[in-house]
C-alpha cells in the first residue's frame, strides 16, 4: 500500500474545485464510523506473569488476586458500547470473570480456566453474529 500526499487527497476529494480552493484555509475532519463487527476474538494462556500485570489484572477491583496460569480471552467490538452486552453474554455462558471492559474502545478481557474462557468467547462471538447480525471473525486460540 502506497502513501498518499495531502495534495493528492485534496485533488481526489474536491476534483474540479481544487484549483479554486488553492491558497485558502481548509479544515479537514476525519470520522470513524464503526460498523457492527466483532473485530478480534483471541484466547490464550500466558506463560509469563508480566502479561497479567501489564494488562492490569492485579489492580483495582482485582487487587490481591493472582491470575497467573489462567486463560485470557480478548474480544474487540464496534460499536464500542456492544462490549456491555458482550460482558453479560460471556458471564452467562461460562464460569469466567471480567478482567477489563472498556465501553469507549470496545475491548473486553475475560479470565478463567481455559475451557471456560474458550466457551465464553465462542458463545459471545456466536451470539453477536447469529442473534445481532454483526460481522464476526474467527475465534483464534494460541
């Protein structure tokens, strides 16, 4: 993929008006319009304790808990608010805990035993795809 210069972007957007706009102050605004999509679904069991610490799974409401050896499920959604429904589906479908949930960027981290996390992630992705009509990705496990 090649990069596009500002001039090329303006020429593409404004076509014939580009010459008339030359030298004038223009304000460009970028928008992100999220679709209905499960963008990432990944299940893994870290081998290093620092992964749990860097994810903040030992602070806040989890202070004093040791998640070492537990599996982690990561799921990312657009629109971002869908993460609230996803957390509910995950908790109802398996014996997992919410490690982190961010309704401002659509990220959900769940923890628990590997089979339980796998079930929760798969059921959440299935629900969003089949029941809510979201585009969905495959659940990846490493």
